[in-house]
C-alpha cells in the first residue's frame, strides 16, 4: 500500500543539461546523492539524507545495464542476491533467505503491491514494464515495515514509472538473439488537453529454454503486456493519476511429482504455468499549503495462475485503499501519518486428478483483511546536522491479529559530503495462505517401501519476527570518488520450520509422514555492504560493490536436522564491478562483471561463478539507437540456484547469450 510523493510518478530532481542524452550519467557524484527518494520516509528526501541502506536505480543505469527484465536490474545493488533459477523463474532477496518465494521482502510498482498472499513472494515472470518508462527504482536493504507494513522484513523494492507528461511522443524498440529470441514494444504519449496527458504501451517477448544435463528443462517463456496512464498534474492544488495494465504470461516447467498408485510412485510433470492479470490504480493528491499535503490512492488488482495439467490453480482479487497526510507542525518537526485497508479475495484449487494428494485440498476460498495505521516523525535536533526519526506501523491481519512494527533512526551529517546513520527496527512476516490452509505432498524417500512426506498447514502459526540493528556511512572524499557502506545485525525469532509427526496409513494404503509448520527456529545474520563510484575521466565511470553475509540458524524442539540448510542457500560473498565508457558522442561501451559465492545449502552444491556482460551501443541518428549485448560471456553455462526439496526439478544452467536491440524515438 504505497501512496504519497513516491507513488505519484512525479519526476525526481531534473539532471542538468550535459551531453545529447541529458541523463543522470551527466550528474556529478555529489548530485547523484541528491536524487530524490521517498521510500525511506514516505516523503521527499535524498539518498544523502536517508537513514537507511538505500540504492536508487536511475534510467541511465537501466539503459546501460543491457538488462531485458526487471530482476536483472537488482544485480547492481549491494546486498541484493539475484539468482536465475531457470529461463523464467527468479530468486531475489536482500540479506539472506533467498528463494523463489522469499516472503521477507515487499515489492511495489506505482503504489500497487506485487507481494503474493498465497505463497508469500513475487512471481517475477509476471513483473514487467517498458524499461525506458521507469523513472527510478528505490531499493532498501533492511526493514521497511514501519511504513509499508508486514513482510517488509529484509527489504523493500519500490518501482516508480514516469508520469505521462514526461513520456510524450513515440518509442519503438525490438530485437532478438540466442537466448532472448525475440522481443518488441511500443509506447506513445500525447495530450488530451492543456493540463491532461496520456500514454499507452504494449510489449511482448519469447525466450528460449535454458540448458540442463538432466534433459530439456521445458522452461521457455513468452509474455504479452499492455496498459495506459493518464495524468492531470496541476488541477489547481490537486493532481490526479489514473493507470492500468493487463498481461498474459506462459512459462514452462518440468519437475517430478508424487503419485500413489504404482512404483516408482512419482511422475515427470511437464506443463505450462499460465498467468493472467490486470489492475486499475487511481491517485488524488492535494497541496493544502506549503507545509501540508495529503494523498488518497485506491486500486483493484486481479492475478490468476493455473497449470495446464490442472495440478493447481489460484486467483487473487485485491482491493486496496490508502491515505496519507504529511505536514510541518513545527519548524523542526516533519510528520507523516496515514491509514489503509486491504481486502484479498483468495481462491485456490488443488490437484484434481489425485484428489489433492500432490497439492490440496481440492478447493479453498478465503477473504482476508488488513487494517493499518502508521506515523513517522522526523525531528531536527541540530539544524543541518542531526535528525531523529521515530515511527511505527500498526497492522491488524486475519492470521496473527495486531502487529506493531516500530523504528528509530538517527542521521548525523558532520559535513556536506559525509553522513552517518544508525537504525533499530522491528518487522514481522505474517503467514501466507499456503502456510495456513494448504497441504503439499513430497516425493517418497524410497521406491520399495515408500513413505510420503506431507507438509501440513498450521492455522495457529504466529508471525516470524526480526529485530534489526543497522549502521551506515556515506562519504565523498573528493569530487570524483564516493563511498556508501552499511553494516547490520539481524536477530530472527519464531521462524517457521517443519516438525515431523507420527506416521500413519491412509485409506488407500499409502504411508504418510506428516510434517507440520511451527515457529520453532531462531537465527542471526551479520554482514555488510560497500559500494564505491569513481569518475575516472569525463567519459568513464566505474562502480564497484562488495557484499558479505553470515547467516546462522538454530533449530528448536522437534525440528529435524537439515532444516538450517537454508543458511547455505544465499551466497556469503558477492563482488560487482561495472565500467561505463563513452567512446565518443555516438558510441558507448559497457562491461559488467560479477563474482558470486557457491551455495552449499543445496544438494548438489551450486558452485561459485564469475559472469561478464558487455554492451556496445551506437547512436546512429539523433533518435535512433542500435545495441548489441553479450551476457554470461566467461563460460558456456553456469547454475545460479539449486532445486526445491519438495519437488525435484532439473538443475538449470544459464547459457552464454547474445542479442541485438534497436530503439527509435519519434
């Protein structure tokens, strides 16, 4: 539930005029620290003035990354773990616990949550947009729950698209290659009146399947999407926005599922997961005075997913209302408060062919509600030097009742080019429908005397809890060099873990090993992130980042050995290095290298790897760009993630790929 300045899509501080491109790359390093952000406090601030580990991905960073999907963009953020599971599935997290469905990270786009209440995560194959029309992406590592609510435990990702006013004219782009087989899109923006702007867009793509030594992984992917946006930026003291999207995604998969009727008691499942969805979002903001502004947002979102073999299907209808008011009661006191309501209408259908043995029960329908209040106070203790932030969020949900998630943050700015910040925060992850209501059957341990593990829900589950301590330092010693560092200690309590019960034999003679989820694990995480940017020359900029993570989990009573293996499913160390070089006014050359530690928490272990991407771009004419991008150039292929322990999927390795792209603006 996002509203206020960060969701209106209003432009950040305009970069000064420079080269013909006029992009954020023309900003000095000091100006980059002054880019406006809103996710930290739900009101206008800057990176340098933020008491949080925040990174802003700008349009120029997006353009020069060579990325074709949104998850790829997060690789450049220190502390983020981005692993491609196969050609259409991603695991994206910050500060540990990486999985396809992380559960401890909120993702939002233009005020609309992408967090899925069925399985506590994000289906990244359904998250897409015209990359040229993204204004910025604000990524917070660490808790953001005091403003954005439950499940913002380890991070918040806020994707903000450009206003219709800033996307006037047309854009056509398209291309293709080896892995990115074909893609294309358009956008057109115009005026409906003196103070009324619109844009429409559409895009589509098809991607090849990846490689697996276990046979074809059947993970090809195609998708189409379209939408509109209308903005009335200045109707007197008011501003209005209306926007909407529709998409359809077809993502292949192959895995092994349990079956009870005959040896070997399992079958190879080859299917497509078909996802469709749409949304409509409306926002109204009003400038009451120079010191007072409020905003009201409402949206409806529908998300529907089904498997072509009818192993599962679910649908989600979300209705959300959010209000916030920011004001300046006193000269040194900035206050933001608000309230929200969300209704999720959830429907789930299990595996019909086996009466819900693989996934059950046959049907589940449930309506869930969230009522929320929040308040955030910025108190200036010493002008231009010391700011104290105190805030909290109060959420009431249908699973765990009232959850209170406070934060205290202190920002010290000893000089114009230095800032030090410290934060203490509490955040919670609430149960999903899967954890509360759905049973999942796993593969038997033996084909001769099969025992089928069955993961059972627990309607008495409590919230998982985090108490986080963070310390950060930003420093620009000279004009051409800047550093941004953050260290953290996270204490996790009441983590979910499976506890085995007594075996039994069901009516069909199948031996079942029940495993029920309980809040019986704790954990501690210690780590840090360092990012540095060096302006080596007027035409050459280098960005480097290093991430260190030490995660330790501790089993409680009844939790079987091996449950703590998840601590080895996120890399302990990562290194990122990017060089962006303007060869001339019309030629650009960019290199991006990454080192990622191995993942011993999977069986077999995922080895460490080094990856290198390259981009060569030519501005053929004033409004015509031609690019060629090479990805994963170091080796023929490598794995980035292991497979699930519940179902056996082929381990997929990403292959070297090359694609070309042409973009025409008119």
